């Protein structure tokens, strides 16, 4: 889903750059196009061309190696030779894509709609397009229809707008859907949805809005789909950073709503985490979080391997500092020519993961579990797992764990309104994963010039997820940086 979304934004941005070059000082028009999006649209993506186009144009201005040329490589070859500048279409306000769900056939179609600014130019353009793709233009009542089979796109237009649908079927039902879109009035539009309309006065490069699907096509996002009334993402493509602020309207008493029950803002956390590869702070309702985690878990913490998990109170500070090299001294014996045994000290270097965590506990539950599952001790240390190198030490109402071959980490008292905070040094982490045999199968994820990213989930007055993705080149617009990940190296 995220990859498809990024591809759509990239293609839209290519058009935005072209428009910005010729209309850099063009005055932004009204938002009339938004009143043509039907209210039954499930997801909507809007690209604000004037905002984004100016950013991309300024970013590329005066540069010898144009990022826009790299970005243009992301456009399919079948679309690359089309003269969009003389299309008669208006690319200067907002580009809109949206999905409509057919609950009868359980299918979801992607649609777009664009204003026609010059009817004469558009007529020439659409006829040339039909010739290029060997398509037939049909007149049906007050609209024209054409199906472009190589692209799998059905188009319908009148004298004011053109609407399109991604589909493999050219039939009367799909034509009727496009005709209904073209005739949408204000009362039937998505602008009658207050949750959507209230965000239109905000500044954004792109805006993504979604309501729950009846038959969710993205099964890995089913928890999100079933637990929200809607979500809105405000997206900014800035130099060196992609900023996404998402407001989630969770359903009352849903799993996502219950995860925010914890109200105490004070807890003990690890100190000195500035140089960590991964840093996680968490303050959640443990039962709801565990249910969600169990559906997306990357590491399986079973009760048999860690029986004290039920005593966790939802507070956690976790840090991965990377790989540390330690020296272990050991003694070997050799014999001289006279068969005398000689003691020799040698040093062996080992690479170990430096992972630290401090977790809050419900002491009553922990004491109860401790009677059934006594902790394993070795010398003065209590082990997190039998035979493991990670120790388990009580610190106030929390337990601290770290590698016993390394120094004990320091802790601090922290006050935070955030429920979840995650920070990852992507640039340093990826090479280390390779050393332990973890390969990045997704070529785009491997190629993307990402440096760091952070995620913050907060539920004070509203449920807000703030995401920041930082790229290696701080002077290049983040959309250009993302596009480079798609271009073959």
C-alpha cells in the first residue's frame, strides 16, 4: 500500500514540476475539483501542485545534475512521450486520486478527476492519445468515453472535467460510475464529510484521507481499518526530510482506543541514547498493546520463554546500541622440548549486541509469577533467560536488563506525553543487519538514501502519529530522494 502510494505521488510530482516550470508565479485557483470527489470515496489522495511544484522547482533551480530528470525515469515508458503541457488539462491546482469500493463484487477501483482548462487543446490531445494507444472514442449521451487497454484505464469526460478508472473491464457499469462522478454536486461530494473538509484549509504538499473499507484489500492493515472512523495524513516534502502528521479518529472502546489508557506521564528510562541505532519509549495499556503486537510481531515472546510478560505494566525504554567488540582472556597450555607444560594467556575478540531495556512491572503480578517461575541466578547476577548473557536487575518499580559482558547502563526519570516514540538510525543499522545474515530482499528499501526516521504516537486531545524521515542529502527535496530508490542502479 505504501509503495503504491509513493509511486502515485511521484508520478503526480513529475507533472507538478512540469507545471511549475511554466507557471511558477501562477495564482492558486479555487478548490472546485474537491467538490467532484463523491462522498462514497473510501480513500482520497490530493497533491497540491502549487505548493509542491514550487518546492521542487526551487530545489532543482541552478543545479547541473537535475533531480527532476531522475524522477522522470519513474514514469512508465508508455506515458513518457506524451506532451502534457499542451493537453488542455489543468495541472495547476490540485491533482486528485481516490478509491471507490464496490461492496457487491468486493472490488476497489482507483479513480482520478482533472479539470479541462482548454476544450480545443484537450480535443486534439485526447484524439492523439487515442491514436497512440489504438483506442476508440465513443459519444454516450452527454459524455465521451474511451478505453486504453495497454494502460488498463477507462476515461470519461464532458466539457469541464475528465475522470478515469483503473480497470481491466470496459463495460456499462464502469462507464456509469464515471458518469456519476462527473455529475457529482456539492451535496454529494466528499466536502460534505466534515472530517475531510476541516483539513482543507491547512497547508500541505499532499493530503491522504481514508475511511474504513467494508472488505479491506490491505489485510496487513486490518487492525487500523477496523479500529478507526477515519484518518488524515498531512504530508510535506521538504529538503532532506519527509514529514507526515496523521490524525487517527479511533472508534470508542476499540483496541486502538484502549491502548492509550495509561495516564501517568512519569517513568524511568535509559539515559545516553543519542547515538543508539534504535531507541524506543513506550507508555501503553499492556493487554491491548500485546494483542496488537501478536498480530504483527517480528520477535516471538512466548509465556514459556519469558513467563513474567504478564506482569508488564505497559512502560518500556528499549535501546539497541549496535555491536560491541569485547576481549575474553583465556589460558592455554603448551609443552616445550623437555615436555614442560607452559601456561599461555591469549585474547579472543567477540562481537556482541549491546541491547538494553528497562520495563515497568505490576509488582503484585510479578511476585505471584515469581513463585511459579523462580529466576535463574549465576553468581551475583540474575539472568533474563537461562543460559543467556542478559542480566535482570530490579530498579525501583522497574526491571533493567543488559548484556552482562558490558557495563551497567545509567537510567533517568522522564516525563513524557508521548505514548510511543521510536527512533531508528537507518543508515547505520542496515549494514549491521547484513553482518548477522539478515538480508534486505526489497531492493527499493535497500536503495533508498534514508538516514534516520522517527515515529511518535500521542493521545492527549487527539490521536496523532508524527513521522519524520531524514535523508542523507539534506539539500535535496525528499520526494526526489525517494524517487531515486525506484530508479535502477
